[in-house]
């Protein structure tokens, strides 16, 4: 059954990218690890905080691919350690967030097992544009009147 799009309205021009983003989000796998918070820290600023206990700065990467923020963690097993019980797994993860257009990543900080990623949305500029209306040019009047309506 085809999906009905909310962007099918003739009044919504150029919103195809939003529909593609919604499709991409709906196909993303449900991720449970690591847990995270998203908080608003100001009028136009956000902070994503991921609980990454046991990960060092060298074990983490943060990348922005198009409008998708990807946070990856990969720990290497210490071969010299002998565990009697291992309840804290050294597992890798990938957590992704789709960012709205215009959101910028200001920085990231690792503090006491929490990875903080600071985001900001710059104020959009007010934009008013006047479009000039041109007069449509008329057909050339220097054509010979006798050949104008004639067919061969």
C-alpha cells in the first residue's frame, strides 16, 4: 500500500528533502546503547550527552555526514587482563542523530564517562526579496505579412 505523504500539497514546494529525511529516520535501527540525553542549553543551543563509561577519547569518533551526526565507539580488549567475571563488556557502538539544516556542531568534550556534544542553530536572517515582473516580448513585427499565415 503506498504511503500518503503530508508533503503532497501543491502549496508545499521544495520540501522533498524533508520527506527523504523522514524516510531515512524511519529506517534507522532502534539503538539502545549507549544511553543519551538531549537538552536545550539556550535559546538556540543544544547538548547531546552520551554515557560512554570506559571509553577513552581515542576510542571515540564524531563525524558529520551530510546532515547525520555519527558517534562511534570502539574499545580494544586488553589481552593482559584476566577476568574472573566480566560484566562490563568492551563493545563497540554507533549512535546516529539526524540534524536539521543549519545546525552546527560547536564542540565535544569527554568528562567523567560522559561525552558532551554542543550544537547551535544560528539565527536565520530575515529575507525579503522583490521579484521584478517583466513584460513578455511580442513576436517580431518585421515579418512579411503575406508569409505569416501561409502553409506550404
